[in-house]
C-alpha cells in the first residue's frame, strides 16, 4: 500500500522529467527575436520578447553570449547598443 502511494506521489515528477526540452534553442530564439524587430532592438527588449513569445526565462549573461556569438558569425550587427539583422540581408535598407 505504501508503494502505491509513493507511485502516485512520484507520478507528477516523472511526467515533468519525461517532458521534452524546448524545441527552440536560446540561440535560435534570440536570432528570431532580433529579426522580428528590423528597426533594432535592445538586449532588454529581446529578453522580454523571449519571455512573452516563447516562454523562455533567460539569464541576461546567457542572452549576451548568444547575441555575441551571432555577431561574430555575421548573423547580427550591434550599433548604438541595439541589435540588428545584418545590413546585407535587409531588403533595400539604407545603411
């Protein structure tokens, strides 16, 4: 009987452990967030966007690492503390 009670108590824990991780990585989510704001977006606004749109709770330093990685790879640009998609990928944007 104690075993059955223990199983019932452990069921929610097993269900949480069996959940699949988020389908979207922080790196990909950050890139999508910046692309959604073509006129530029601050890192704080990216944090808010990730929480609102994807339900991701992210530490600011981890977001900064992801953004910098994209900048070094040429997928993002940083100008005046704002993040932008690269100028070469904008459709007719003046730079």
